[in-house]
C-alpha cells in the first residue's frame, strides 16, 4: 500500500436523505461524502439532530439514501438484492447502539450467539466463540446473566461482544456511551480503542461528546446534515485527513 492510497472500509458519495413530514421533505443529510480507511478509528462529531444516526444507518446498509452512492466492502449497496445486503451487513458490519438492544429473555451468552445462529454456525462453535468474546470484553463468569441482571456498562459490553460475533471488518457505534456515566463511558471507549489497536477493526463512533476525540485518528464534524470539516484526532492518523473526502 502506498502513502497515497488506502483500502476503504466504507464510502458514501454525495448522499442525501430526505424524510417526508406531512407534505414536505426534510433533508436530514445534504450531500455527504466520506471514505473511511480500513483499520482507522473515526469519530463523527455533531450536535443532536445533525444527521449522525441517519448517516450511520446508511453507512451500515441498514437504511438507503434518497440520493447518492454507498460502497461497503467495495460493493455498491444499491446494486445488491435484499438478501445480499443482509448477508453483507451480517458478515462485514458490527453495530453498537446507545440503547444496547439486547434481547431481555436471553442470557448474555445467548445474545452474543444470535448473529452466529443467523450465519448457521453449529451450537458448539457458537458457544465457544461467544464465551471467548464475553471474556474478551471483561464479562467472564456473567455468561448466564440476563440483561436485567447486568449494569448498563456490562450490557453495552455484551452488545459489543455481539457486534464482534461474526468477526466484522467494520464496527459502527451510535452514541455507545450515551446512556452511561463518565467512568463507565471511559471503559467502553477504551474497549473500542482496544478493538481498533489489537483486533485491527475499523471503528466509526458517532457522538456529540468532544472528549471522545482522544480515541480517534480522525474527527469528522457534521452540522445540519453536512460535513463541515475532517481533521485529525488525538492519535496519529496514517493518512492526511483530506484523503477521507472523496474527490
Ligand atoms: N424517521 C424520520 N422521520 C422524519 N425525520 C427524521 C427521521 N429520522 C430523523 N429525522 C430528522 O432528521 C434529522 C437528523 O436526525 P438524526 O440522524 O437522528 O440526528 P442525530 O443522530 O445527529 O441526532 C433530525 O432533524 C431528525 O428529527
Ligand atoms: Mg442519533
């Protein structure tokens, strides 16, 4: 790999998203272009209502843009059939949300196993891998706890283990610490940092908290559905920030 090019985990080009409200259309995204180099940690920073969640959903192929193009793992998402899109999402992307979205009646272990069931892995292999992932996020011994029997931080750790279940290249996190106190937030962000540094995952974290810039290589500022700047985070970025903006 030369210093002037990189492998791209996800790219959006001139993406617009219009939401219909009554008879009018409200533009949540207004021509957003961004490419995320593989192996980097990107923070998307913006106030509430700036379009962060909308952008994250589109980057992860959970939602489709009104206009513009999305490349995930080098594939143009709009050209895929629904099953192909679901498969790409399942194999390539791990999602982490502010609300955790764990299944209440399943144990931590079973929650982590779910994406592997979707993939058709045999029970024994699922079990072993889910246990390993829970240990990795610091939850050894809590495998049989239900979400209600875990703290918020522990629930988010389960959600992170679940995001890693199918060994994705890309982890997309939407305000992952939004429901956590500052000490717990720090530990969750350190876990995300670890996933980037040691596991070599590409990480995109959407947040309104400027303090989280310290974990990232790049900071993308978004305002009113538009990217207003792309700059360096507090970790040394492997490529100049301008390279994240497709020409
Ligand atoms: N399903 C929807 N229908 C209508 N408007 C929406 C919908 N989802 C989001 N919006 C609007 O789009 C804008 C961006 O929302 P969102 O992406 O959730 O922002 P953020 O995550 O930065 O808070 C907001 O003004 C929001 O009210
Ligand atoms: Mg949001």
